C-alpha cells in the first residue's frame, strides 16, 4: 500500500531533505541487492537445480560466436565452451560480445559510493529505505519517453549501506542518477574498458 508521509524530515532526518518536502513510501516494494551475495546465491541455486552438471568457468567471456555446431564462448582463461543457447548478461559489454544488437545503448554513468562505519551502517539499515528523489519536475511538454528522461536527469537514487568485498569489505551508501551520457553507437570493448578504469566524471560525482 502507498503510504503518503508528511514532513519527510521527521521520518528520514539523516537524508536532510529540503524544507517542505513530502514523501510517498511503498513498504516492501523496493529494496537493494548485495551484488556479491547475489552471485553466490545464483551459483548455489544452479548447482541445486543441476547436480553434477554445473561448471563454473574461471575466466571472463571475451568472445561469443555463432557456428554451425551452436554458440561458442571463449574466455580469457583459455576456456572454450560450446552450447545450444547462450544468455549474455555482460552489462556494457553485451553489445560487443553479441556482435552488435539494435536497441542496446551504452552510457557513461557515474555513481558515488560513500563509505560509512559499520555502526552507522547497522543504524541506517534499521530505518533507511531505498530512496528515489526528484529535484525538479519534468517539463509538461513532450512525449512520455522525453518526460521520463527529464525526470531521470533531475533525479537520484540512494541505497541503504551495502558491504562490498572488493572494496576492502567496507560499508557504502550508493548514490546514482543524473543525465545519461551515451557513448558512440558501437564503442567497442577497449573504449568501454578505458571508461570503466577511470574514477568517473568528477562533476557528476560532486552533483551526486
């Protein structure tokens, strides 16, 4: 059920919302995912569903090709796998691995990971929901898709603290959003890797 709250400052003082802000909260309808725990859970579920038949590859997929035998997947660890079907879930690299896909757009996005202490993380986890905050409403003119883009460009999301093993096991509040910054139509793996190796866009990080 949608719960319309009064002054958001009394409910979420740690977010320091603007004076006069109101909020709507849908209990149980939104949340966050611990990425490391999700991968472990997916592998465990697959092992249970296919006992003795699951093989976890050590390498990262670098090439996916269609052959007369089926779909061939090569990894950077020298592994070569042949399958009847292949589901590619490679984020920004999906288009490149699949040999080009219409409708797949790769954008440069910057997120801010704000480290908090374990004690602060425990305190926030008891009361902090997943937040979507719009700084200003979209303009009334234009189509629905354009309006959504304008809303997204003026919005941020804030996630409760998550522990990241690959960042030293620290706890971080994740803040993301802002306008899209599409790359070239088919940027290629090298350009994507070069962007991912940076610390993101400093101006966007400051805004977040």
